[in-house]
C-alpha cells in the first residue's frame, strides 16, 4: 500500500472519503435551507404587515394567523438548519426535520397565496 505525504495510507483516505462527502452534502443542504428559511420569515412578516393595512374581515384574520404560523415554521426550520451546521456530530435527523418543516412552510405559503388571490375583490 502506498504511503501518502502526511503518513496516511490510501485505504485510510478512501475510508474517510464517504464521510467527508456526506458531511459536505449535509452542510450544503443546511447552508441552503438557513438563508432561504430566514428570508421566508421576512416575506411572511411583510405580507402580514401589508395585510394589516386593509380591513378584510374574518378572512383577513384567518390569513394573518396562517402567515404567523408560517413564519414560525420557517423560523424553526432556520434554527434547525443552523444547529445542523454548527454541531460536529451526525445531525442527519436534525437536517431532515429542517427540510420537512421548510417544505411544510412553503406549502402553507402557497395555500395562503391562493386564499389571498381569491379574497381580492375585483
């Protein structure tokens, strides 16, 4: 077996490679979820603030509550992805929850958009 310059054998480097790739992929996904989820918290809060300017009655209250819940979902997703990046241990389950919550938040955001679209009086 050939020796590498730092004293590690080729087999040792090959054994470490899959862990390195999976760690890079994990950090890569969390690194994408974190800023996007944080941005979506801001989007939800902006739409919530703009919606408060108009008086849309009971439907407006429902939309406001849905947007507030949506922003909390995105916030939890952002926090979980941050934790997945910062903890050195195996955090695949944390990242999976961050991803699931992010997708749930996107789904709820789409539902809110449809409700807002049909609530607008032409």
